[in-house]
């Protein structure tokens, strides 16, 4: 895909520096606003689902137990509500709907607000696909390293960054319907919509000044949005590779494929291993992660060497740039992002969620 800048470098450099800075901060602010919108939609959809479910349960219980006094009715309603919030099919179904609405809603809403690129730019035909297989397998190496590192931290501290209830909800059980929802959510909905939002919009919104900055910053945001310490670390590392793939190919389609492979591997490790290896499931997963770490990282190194460093002159995701004064790029990258209130609101909320998710292993 051939990219054309909206304005020539010389034209942009003659602009008032204040206007250039305003343009840059506006782009970064919209990237962070997209993540806050995503969080707000998740909370709204989850809240509405909870309120509707509670109303239906209350109506049914009152109709079936018309002879009970108010205290007994309230006790039954509370018990039924508590049971529903631990029902795997219900929880994962609501999550799937909430994240689908949140990711797509934030993507399309903020894409329209930024007006710098279109959906067709995000889903353009990938470039440099000849060695992409190395990158797709290489990302499993990153996942293997992350899994081994988190297991080491868990062994040393006796703490895990994911709540027990979340681990239960994300694991295959006896319910075929719940298992199907988990698979669709993890392997299809999450990879497609998260790549659209985090690489398709956030990375693109941060990229016009400096691609390397955008890669690191968008990966940090991607890690934070998961809201638990395990996935913040894992998400940041995976985000670096997913973003690199998107930048080098000029499309989110390859990064979606890579994300699907990662999530499929995670689902299978958490489900198939227990059925195949029983009490030795944890050991089997560690051996698999060790294999992925060695073979996958080797593939990733070859992939990175063949594709080279991120280059601001050629690695373009979107058809626009913001040229800044020579020697002043620092003013328009991290400093510009870290002075956005929306960035800190987003970070504080998700770090609070991550800390609250820490539980004993």
C-alpha cells in the first residue's frame, strides 16, 4: 500500500510550534480517550446485564414464593444473584458481549473523531509477508518466556496476579455452552477487536511523530488494559511484537492472526493439559512453555533481523505524519503523552484493578 502524507514535511514544519504541539497532544489524547471509552462501555454493559438479570430473578422468586415474608424473599434473591455471578456461562457471556461492544465502539467512535485515517488503512493488504511465519511462531516464544517468568515470580512470592474466580471463569469445564463461549471470546472476539483498537487505532494515533515511541507506548497501554498484574506484563511483551508486526506489514490483519495463535495456545494449555496429564498438568505446561521459549525466541530473532529496526521513514501504519522541529522530538513523544490527563486516569484505574486482583497462589 502506498502511503501519502496529508501535508508535506516542509508545510508542517512552517506551522506555529504551538499548533503542532496541540495537534500531537490531541492525537495522543484521543488514543487514551479511546481506552477510557472502552472501560466505560464494559462497565455500562456489565452493569445493565446485572440489573436486568437481577430484576428477572427477583420477579421469578417473588412469583414462586408469594407466601414468604420480605426478609425470606430478600435472602432468596441475594442467594440467587450470588449464584448467577459465579455462573461461568453467564459471566463469560456478559464479558464477551461487553468487550465486543466496548472495543468496537471505542474504535469506530474515536476513528471518526480523529479523522486522520480510515478503516481501510487499518485493514490494508499486508506488506513483507514472506517471513511472517517466523514472527507468528516467534510470538509464542514471548508467551513462553512470560509464562515461565510469571511461574517463577509466583513460586518465589506465593502470590498470583490473577484472581481465583477469573482463573476458574477462563478455564474449560463441564458445560459445553460455556466452553464454546470461552473459545469464541478468547480466540476470536478478543484478538480481532483488541487488535482493531490497540494496534488499529491507538498505535496509529501515537505513530505520526515517532514509530518506536508509538510501539512502546501502545504496548504499555495494551498491557494496562488487561487489569491484572500477570497480563499487564504479558500484554506489554506481546504488544511489542504485535505492534512490530503491524508496523512492518502496514496492517492489523497479521497481528490479528498472531494474537489468535497466542490466545489459542493459552486456552489449550489451560484446558487440554489437565485432561491429558491430570496432576502433572502444571509440569507439562512448563515444559511446553520452555520449548516455546527456546524455539520461538530463536524464530523471533531471525524475524527481527530480516525485517530490521522500526524506521520512521518507511514503517508507516497510517497515511499521515506530524513533522516536528529538529531536536525537539522529546517534547512531542513521552512528554506529550504523559501530560495527557486521560493517560493518568486510565493508568490509575487499571493499576488499582491489577493490585486488587493479587491473590494467594
